[in-house]
RNA sequence: CGGGGAGUGGCGCAGCCUGGUAGCGCAUCUGCUUUGGGAGCAGAGGGUCGCAGGUUCGAAUCCUGUCUCCCCGACCA
C-alpha cells in the first residue's frame, strides 16, 4: 500500500478524551475513531490489526476442533425468555421493538441461540461432541464504558460453545479450549495468566479467566512467579500437561486472593501485577441444555441433556491490550503476526529520482514476494516519516535514502529494539522475504 | 446509578469572572527555500462558540432547560 493514497489519519497531539496509553495511541495512529460512548469505527489500519488477531484466534479454534458458524447480532426476546435470562439480564442488554412492536435485542452473548440451533439439529450421541464458535459483534450497554476499545459497549468477541455427552467429555472440551487459549495468546506475543475464576451468574463449577499482564489493567492479580518461567515455546506447543502445570500454580484475582488464609506461595515468589481480562472460559453443565430442552439419545437408548461450556475471547479488547503490553514513548510496537503491515518502506527523498526508483523497485519486489508493505512515498521530510512509522509500530522499517543509494545500501530497522543495519538492496530483500 | 469535570475550525487550547463584530499553536492549501528524526519564511482557507429558550440595544460570555463526552466508584470479553 502506498501511503500517499492510503487513508491513515495520524495525529501529533492526543485528543483530550483519551486517558490510557492504548486509547491515545489508537487514536493517534489512526486505528479507530470514537462515534459514541463505547462505540468505535475501525479505520483501515485498525481493521487490519483486528483481522490479524481474528485470524490467529480462528486458526487456533479450528486447530482445537471447533467449527465456525455465524449467528446474527439481533435476537428476539422470546428466545431469551426460554432460558429465563430475558428478565435476569438487566439493563446491560440493549432492547428495542421492531416495526411490528416485537421485542428484539442486540445480543450480548449467544448461549440461548446456539443451544436452540444445536437442539433442533442434534438428536443422537453421534452428534456429540461438538464445539461451535463464531467471531461476531456484541453489544453490552455498560454502565460506564471507558478506556477506548478496552471496555467498549460494542465489541468483537469470539465465543465458542461446547456440547458433550457427559462431564468427562465436557472436561476434555474445556481443556481443548484451554490449550487453544494458551496458544492463541502466545502467538499474539502476550504473556497470559490463567486465573481460576468465581463462576458468578452464569453458573457451573469450572471457570478460568485469562489475563494479560499490563500496568494499566483493570484487575489486580497475585500469582506464583513460576508462571513466568513457562516459555513461549512451551505455550505454543501447549497440551494437557501444560494445563496441569499452569493450574497447579497459584494465581488469583485480588478479591479471591484476599479470602485466602494461608497463601501457599512463598513471599519471594508471589507476584502482584495488574492484568487485562481478555479471555474467559466456563463449564456450566446442563444449565442451558435443560432450560432450552436440548436432549440427545444415548447409545443405550436413554436421554440426556448435553453438558455445555462457553469460551470467550475479547478480540477488539485484545487490540488495546496488545498495545498496553507493547509500546514505547514513540508509539506502538506491534508483535509480529499482529502488525497491520509487516514492513514500512520509507523513501527519504521522494524528489530524488535514483532514490525513488530504488524504493519503487523494493516495493514491487516486496509485494511480489507477498510481504505486506506500507510504502511511505509521500513528499514529506524524513523526520516526519520516521515519526509516523514509529507511531504506527510496524515491525520492520526499510529506509531508502539518497546517501545510501549512492553506496548501494539501504537501512533495515527493527522497531522493537531500534537496531539498525545497513544492507545491500538484495540482502535486505532476502531478509524480509526469507 | 452516585460523585466530579468538560463541550469554542480536523486536533490541542485561550477568551467567559468584569457582555461590545472570535483568537493562538498544530494540521490543511499556495509559493519560495529546505531535505536522515514531526523544517523555515511569506500568504490563504476553514468556526452561526453542543442544542433550545430567556435577559439585553447587543450574548461564546449572564440566566433556565436539555443533550453529549470524559474521569472516580459498584459490574464485565
């Protein structure tokens, strides 16, 4: 993409409404614009990040055996009356009538809907186990939206729902999602801490929250520092033993930690950090299958309500969360795999024919090699281009200047470390396409 | 929902107390000079001051109402 014809409205100054660093940077870097309290438009660069995260989440869900579908955002009140949650949910649910005065709502979650869909199709133990998921916009009319996309009212969520014949099956489905979550967050370059969660109103007895560590997080966590010793490689290859190891280590949210009389973690290993909740998994048994009349026939000819679980990841929240966890004074530092473009190609002198020709050729070669490249071909001074590139945080900057071109070299800069290296055009290309 | 703060060109702000034809920085446009870390000079465009009502000869400014946004607390991906 040529920056001269892209839509990237960056700001030098921070809008007064933004308080936390991720919100400030998302506005400044032209990722989002606010349109109402807790509601955001995703600009081109922000959308690319959102899609990248979504894709990592999707790949790991698929790998875990979950099957993607897509349910609507608008649901009917009658559906929610079947589970009794229409009255129970409260003002966080946005309700409105359609033209025929039917009571509708903008879905805050999809347990009821997926349960009826599955109920009407699955009749036999042969139809189990299944885990279905979708990545879809939710609306929760938060009392107090804040911190940009971290606590928006409209947000993109991956929600998965598992159906199993018995509790043993549910445990397996739950673990499969647990593994998928560990891998997902590791792939996103995040250190995630699974915290055993009080199950709250959704019910059930098995539930974990996944928090990513960031100083501006809304939750206070206490955990065994041994959790930090688990390497990214191990998390990327997570399996049931990883879960056993992780869940064997102490990790609590402040409130729960406060109730603990004798903390088993020695003081020197007890970490107190802040976290952002980006995932939450529940096993809640037959709560919805019973309420919604989901029944399957067993091999022996009996009838059972399937055991269910639900598994959420806040996809749009992750955009803010990743920035909270990865930025510096100059702007965002995107982890590889999440960045909106892999390479920012800077032509230092748009008016220098040799320089422009070299940059044009590099751009064509990078594109030809399938490297996502944002090419700053604008007629701006170098300083402005550096500042913009640092702000938007692409992992690699490839700098083409007239002095270097005379000597046949370009400069490759790693955003995360600031390391720079002079390379011939060929070896720079080889590095970025390799 | 309780408490606090704020609405003035795209962004950041001043002006309001003490009414008198709306100003600064950044950004934008034009020209010239510049060109490896957000350039300089000269010129230009852009705002019925959130909205409605009132007071007044006259309202961004005073009064009333209303809407919106932000922050702190209780809840959540």
